[in-house]
C-alpha cells in the first residue's frame, strides 16, 4: 500500500539545499585549516563550477577516419606485404626441400 502524501518524508535534496549557505561557510572555514584546505577547495570549485568533464573518447580504430580512397590505398599496401611474405615463405620452403 503506498504511503499517503501527508506521511511521506520530505525530499532529501530539498532538505540539503536548505543548508547550502551553512555548508559553504564550513568549506570556506576549512580552507584555513592546513589538513582540510585542499579537499575544501576542490569541493567549493566542484560545486561552483562543476566537475571537469572527461574528454570524449575517440574511436580506437584509426581506420574509421580514412576516406574510401585512403582505405583502398592501405589495402593495396597490405596486399603487397602479404604477397612479399608469401614469396619469402615459398623461397624458404624451396631451400629446405
């Protein structure tokens, strides 16, 4: 059975927002304490300016940025390398036999 509206606890966010000025005053006071000043400064900056955004992840596949012509050129290079490897293997097999 749902809780009636008049018995529901207040929203914690609204309650916390009511203490914003006092909390900021505590953080500002902590700036003067050597042990807490870095954490207090970071907390103030995060709340005042927001946390730094992470850089968007780049596509781990660099080939995705190539044009069709560049991809065709890369494929030709790969085909040439494969042909060289096959020729080297055939030559090695001929000398072993």
